[in-house]
């Protein structure tokens, strides 16, 4: 029998998950930024700014953004560090194309190299980057452990990994309100703004299936990092893991 993994609350064959995730992001690509603002009340912008604050980057260094989507993170890196060279990757051609378009329109294309690539198999040599970022992407990987090992492999020995991802609220009352919002409002917003409730149902489910803060921290350490700390944002709805 084929090995199984989860796709939201569903069980799928391991070798089919990337295809299912691909369908979701092809479908939501055009309305992706609008939906991000609507679902998070614009807060994702602030979370990404916080991520850059933790980057420990300096001018002239090399950064890799995995699962980059519409290139929000490279855009912010470029705003703060004009001479950081960035590699911008995503597994999905529709999302990567939007990222490229944005880099051209918003004038940071000259500092970027784009590549269609899975975060689970990165087309870079060992010890290439000073910073690796992955924003709201790890949740969708078929093999997160493999992805984390790849991130460690391509980082320089003193490089920094930053993972921005949905996580687990620390307060139980807040957690119930958040559950209600995720399963009742988000799919409706998806239907109204992107004409796609199914993909946003997957979003809510995939968040629930993602490891909590401590579990992810242990996975990061198991992947070979010496140190990992996390920062809870909005009561742990989102967390930033910083590892070295
Ligand atoms: C929710 S979007 C996040 C985009 C952007 N990083 C942000 O924070 O707005 C998730 C992205 O992960 C990409 N993705 C999913 N699985 C991936 C994988 N295994 N490797 C690389 N990218 C992946 C999707 O194509 C999608 O663009």
C-alpha cells in the first residue's frame, strides 16, 4: 500500500500531496495578497516586518526565501538592505510568476534570482546563505524534516534560519474563538473574495495539522541546528522560529 500523509484533515498518498498543494496555490494565486490582508486584518505585514528584524542580515550578504509566493519577504529585505542578494524560490509556477512580476513592478528585481524549486530539495550548494527564510510555507511541505535539513545544509555555519508559520494559541478561550473564526469565517471570505472556499478550508485544516511551537522547535534541532528559539505573535496564532 502507498505511504500516506495528511493534506489538511484528509489522508492522501505521500507522492500526491505536492500536487494537491499545487492545485490550492494555482487556484488562489491571483487573489493571494488580498486574502492575506483580509484574513489577518493586515497583520501579516507586521509579522513579516518582525521577521526581518530577527534576520541579523548585513549589507552584501546572501539570503534565500523559500516558498516565497508573491515575494513579500524579499521585498521587505530589499527595503531594509539595498545590497543583499536574494534567491527567491517557490514550488509553484503561478506563485513564482507573481513574485517575479512584483519584483519588477516594485523595483527590487535587480537583487533577485528566481528559481522554481521545492524547499525539500534545494538547488544550491552547501553553506551558501547567511539567511534562509520560509514564510507560511513549511506547513505545506510533504516532508518537513527533509525541508529543515535542506535549510541547514544551504546555510553557512553562522547563518540564520527564520520560519514564520501559523502555530498554536496559548490561551484556551482565545483558541476556541480562533477555531470558530478559522472554520466559519475564513472559508466564507475565500468564497466571497477568491471564489474558492475549498482552498481556504484546506488552509484552516493545514494549520491545525501543523506542529505546535515546541514540536517544531525540536524538529529544527533534530535537523542539525544548535539553537532554536521562538517568538509567539498574537497569542501564538503565529510563531517565528529563529535557529542557528
Ligand atoms: C501561504 S503561501 C506563502 C507565501 C509567502 N511566503 C508569504 O508569506 O506570503 C505558501 C507558498 O508555499 C509554496 N509551497 C508549498 N509547498 C512548497 C514546497 N514543498 N516547497 C516550496 N514551496 C512550497 C506555495 O506554492 C505557496 O506559494
